[in-house]
């Protein structure tokens, strides 16, 4: 096989009016030039400039200054050395809809979004020929919308050719569509191959591992498809996340009559992995070992280029970073990555799930808006994905699309076709199909969703429009919740679905669908939780300078301008760090809940990295460049997201001093080898001081699965003041440990000396006392939806602007939209109330039921802020102090007086009184008494 590389300089022109075919651009010379591979944007060929006009700035996604939709034309003169007994194919690795001319002859077109465009050009070639390619990225030209293959929210709807461009030169006898079917247990491979150009031919098959011949044999092939098998040595190494060993199949054609010593025939080489990835019962297995999918969503976000990289090194960096954070699985949302991604995943041991580029409704004959051409395109795109990438061992799963609706019969039929064609992969009907009305289809191997009915939730957070909300959004933090009884209840449930219509989220909009009465689903296949997390945080404006490539962070610039206009730009970094730390705690709770659940087979985060579109969703602990934001290290993240996680079971994180608690210890273990007779260690730390240490030696050996190891009885110390203690658990002589912060309060607190402190809920009474120069604690009774925002423990879901809009269009409650607290933890008011600078568990009782006061157009800087979202940017105060006239005022909007049974609330109220009565009560904020009267 020869390869004539066509990368480099080409003639070029833009055709925004799409007149080039009519004007016969393929006949003339194009005036401009471009270096391929490239897109219009990477080559800066669009109509705009680096200075983005105001009307072109996006807030819901990144901005492409060179955005272009239409036709682009490319021309190049190509010389071929020998045309005798040769077959020639033009290959465009990744592009949009393409049309090809040789000279003035139109060769054909190709509209695959996910796979290479391959043209047989043998009948048209000459030793010197003019090659013309036209690329069309007009949305109306696409057979389907394209999901995240063409979305402005992710890789953009670029125009160009981004991958390899070459002419493949083959002998007249050649192989095509070679598919390798590994059998790891049987140590053999089956091979399907199509023989072209001869009625029969002999092929020599050799299999090699790392420096070792693993097997080989000669086979006689006939024209068309052939099937043969190769037995491998017992020393052949298997492929998995833990042992990503690659093999290579080398097929050498031996035409009839050719002597071996004169062998000059074509040689074809195919890398593969010896692996068996299966759904067994409620779990996945890789080579007979139970595994748990720790996945992330990926929409091919690459801000520097606006399209995914096509080289191996870039993908090794991206996937390698994910693996550093314990990720072993990627689900590609309505898109398929390029070959280099599969190759990198093969090398690193990452389980990939490409998805058809579709986010919509699958129909059948007779359905409203049935489009048979579009549906056939999607079906064929799936087969093209299987053909091009199917040999990669990392390609273990495939999905029909994202949040699909329509005909279950049609989806099931398509799945059946794929499974019959290629059984090397596991298939699912889609990700979160039919949302509130899920079902499991006969032909799917695993289920991916978020609920099995309205209340059978197996995710920790939801949008308000998809309520009810998840346990992390609605319950006090704990480490005992799991999804087992929700996924597979002990008793079969009766149907709760009702006939009628319901409005649901549909993409980034809404849709009314018909609900069908049906019995609840009890799954008998592996269940994977879909797009978990989505815990938003405030922007990190220091990232803006990183956007040095195609896409510009005009959204972040606009958010920064908004914050500056509100007079709070100096708070940006503190908002980012506090909201980011809070989001990490929410992610820890979410992931640990999944790992505690024996009936769950995996999860797919949305996301480990920021999602730069769909309203700008800053939900990642990594930024859009897959770089660490500085919130926590990869090692800290792996404590609760890896192939071995030690889990403490605690009913909460707030306790009374001297209380006896039982700490259950669970282990989620998914490693290659069993863990023999572990020794469990538990330490209780006060800072760096160990105040309690225990251990238990276990006799059993533990293979892969989720286990209850033991219980510890812990007597908390009899302390006189509230303390933050750390519960640290580990396995002795193993790299497995975890930790949890406990907030411990004495049952009895001293009385605060506050004889001269007035406590009131009335602003009028507060002002009367301030006019007399007194000290006042105000629990304002005038907070309303007009002057305050509800308190909530959880951070915002995904992105406030997007889900505010969806909720409004569905006439449902809008999200609260805040990102937790920012706390001036060094303030003297917290001498007896230990806290971090962000929301932690002891704040749950205080926040729940509270409201944060809007301090708009005020110079007041709160002691405790609620962090608002980047669209609204309210200055929100939960605790602030002011000097008003000769008096001093401490305003607290937290839920204290109704939380008398709460130790944190009682101690916090004591701290307010003690501080207000002390000499430390010297507010820096000053407000005129007349201005104070207008606070309502």
C-alpha cells in the first residue's frame, strides 16, 4: 500500500453565496491559498477579524471571530508515478459534506460527519491531474442536525478538512473491511476480510505482541467476504484498563504462482486488543473481571482549534489527564471522536462509547414528520462508525443518541441490525431516552438514564424543570444514601404512569409528549447513571488569557464586565474558589453515592471539565482545556474516584461532643487482582493531632465488587468548644484512603453576655435603638422574593440562564441559581464556630429555609455572602454588620430562630450574641440611618 500525502498548500476560496457549482469553480484557478489540514477559522479566512463586534459576542458559548457557513473550495495539482495495475482512493479523514472533481468530472459526494470520506478515483486518475474539493457546512444541507458534531456549543460548525488528506495507492488485488473479533478466553481471533480484484488469493496471517510472535497461518481467500481464525499462544496478553496490551495482525497477500522468496505483495497491518467486554448480570466484565465505569461526558470541546485534535499526542494528553482523575470511560455526546482518540484510548486503557450524531425523535412509517432519508442516514452512519473504528479495543460500547424520543420499535430494530452486524461492542438505545417514561428494549445490552419513574432516582441532582430534585439538593449531607432499592426494588412495583401529555425538556428547549401508562421498569441489565453532577461554580476570569486560538472567551469577558458594573470585580477570585470548593464536595457526595450502590454498573459525569456552551456551564474541576483549576489535586480527587475507594458510612457530618457514633466501612474495589486480608485503619484527627486510632484485621480476600468491611464504634471527645475533626480511613500497606470532615459541638454552650444587645425582627425597632446608639442584632422579617433569594445548600445545576429559560417556558419554578456561601472565616465572629471559607455540612441547618438579602447599590461587604450566578450577579448577604449613626447593627438572614434543635444554629446564635456584646464589634461598613430605613 502506498500513501500519497496531499497535506500542504492548496488553492482556496470562500463561497458564502454557494454559487461555485453554478459558476464552475472546479474549472478555473482559485485566487487564495490555504495550508491543509485546516478550517476556515484556524486559517483565519473568515469575514470577521480578531476584534469581535459587539453583536457577534456570545454569552451562551465561546465566540468564533471567523465563523463561516457555506461552501469552501480547494484545488491542487497531483502527480502519480505509475497507474498500471493500481487502485486509487482519495481519503479525507474528517470533514463536512464533501464533493470531489478530477479535472472537470464530478467524482461524487460524501456526507458522513463521523468517518473518513473515501472516494474510489481509479477510473478518473491521470499521471497529472487537477483535484478539486468542495466542502459544505450549511446546516440545511446536513441530513440530520448533527448533535455535538456540528454544535456551536462544542467544537463549532467548522468548515474545512481537519485530518489526513491522501491518495491511497493499492495493488489491483487488495483487502478491505477487515474486522478482527477477539476471544480473550479462548486465546484466538476471528477475522472477516473482503478480497478485491481476484477470484482467489492466498493470505498469510501473522499475529505479534510486544516483541513476540503469537501465532500465524496461511489461508485461501475467495472474492468477497471471508472468515478465518487464528489461534494464539497462551502468552498472548489481554487488553483492559489495567493492562492495555496491544497486538498486531499482519495480513500479507500471496497471489497465485508467486514464490515466497520473490514476495512483493501488499501487506496490511491492523492493531487490536485481545479483550472480552461483556454485560454479565448487573455488571460489566472485562476479560472475566467485574469492572465499574467511572465515566465522563465529552462533546469534543477544544477551544484553541474549534475542532478535536487529529494527532495521537494531543489525545494521549487529554485522555491521560482524565485517567489521572480516575476516569476509565468516555461517553461521547452525539458525536464520534477521530481515529487518534481511539488509538490513544487503546494505549491508555480507556473504555469508549461513541454516539450517533443525533438528539431528537426516531420515527417509523406513518408517524408525523417521518423522514426516512434522514433516518436511513443515521443508520448508515452507525455502520460506518463500526467499520472504521470497530477494531479498536477501546471501542466497547455504542449509543443511538442523546435523550431520544419516538418509536421504540424503530430504535429496537436499528439496534438489532447493529448487533447482528458487529457483536464486538455493547449497545444501548441511547442516553436518557424517554426521560420520565423510560423502558428497556429487547436488543439493548445496558441502560443509561437518570430515573426509572418520577421518584426512582439514581442521580444526585436534577434541573428544576425535571423535578423532583436529587438527594444532594434536598437532604442534609450524609454518606449512607445509595440507589440499590431505587434501581431494583425488592417488590415489583405497580404502574404509576398515566395517559396524557406532559411538557419535558427537549434538548435546550421544551416539547410536549404523550405519556403512556405502563408498569415500572425493573432492569436486568447493567445500569449506568447519565450525566451526573452538573454542579456549577463561578467563572475563573484568569482563564481568559488562555484563549489564544480560534475560540474567544467573549462570554467570560461579558460576565467579568457585569460583575465590574455591580462593583464586585474584586470578589471574583474569592467567588470562584469558594464555589469551586463547594462543588467538589457535591461531586464527592455524588460519586461516592454511586460507588456505594451495588445495583449500579457505572456513572458518566457531566463533566470533569467545563462545558463552554449551552449557556456556559462551568461544571468542571478542570477548565475547558483539561487543566487543573487549582481547587484540588488529581490525587485528592482519586480518593473518591478510582478503581479502589474506601467509603465511610455516616448518617451525617454534625455531632455532639461525647457522642458515640458507628462508622460503617465499605470498599468499592475493581482492580485486576484480589485484595487479601486487609487491615482497616481509622484515625480521628484534630488538625495534625491524632486523638483516636483504631484498626480491624479482616480474614477474607476481596475480589471485585462493593463490600461492607466492618463497623467502628467511635466516641467523640468531650470538647468545650466546637471543633472541626477529620475522620481518616485507610487500608494498611495499601494506596487506598479517604477522609471526611466532622463538625462537633458541645451540647451546652455558655451564656453570652448581651444585656446591652437588642435582638429584634423589626427594622423599625432596630432603627429606633440604633438612633439611641445601641447594639442591635436584626433577624429581618421583611425578606420577600423581591428583595432576597432563597437559601439552598446545593450549588446551581448546570447553568442558570439556560434552565431559567427552560423552566419559564414550561411554567415551572425557576432554579435558585446560587453557588453556595463565601465566608470570611477569619472574622472574629467565628471564634467559636469553626468554618471553611465555603459551604460545609454544618451550614445546612442555617441555610435551609433562609433567604439571602439583596444588597444592590450598597457598599456593604457581608461577612457571609451567598454567591450569585454570572447572569444575575446580585450582591447577596446572609450576615453583615454596619455602623449606623452611633449604633451598631448586625443583620443575620440565616435560619436560626426556627432551628433551636440544631447544634450549629444554637452555637451560631451564641456567636452572634457574644460578638455583638464585645469590644470587637467595630463595623467597617457605614450606612446613613435614613438610608437604612429604605432597606425594605
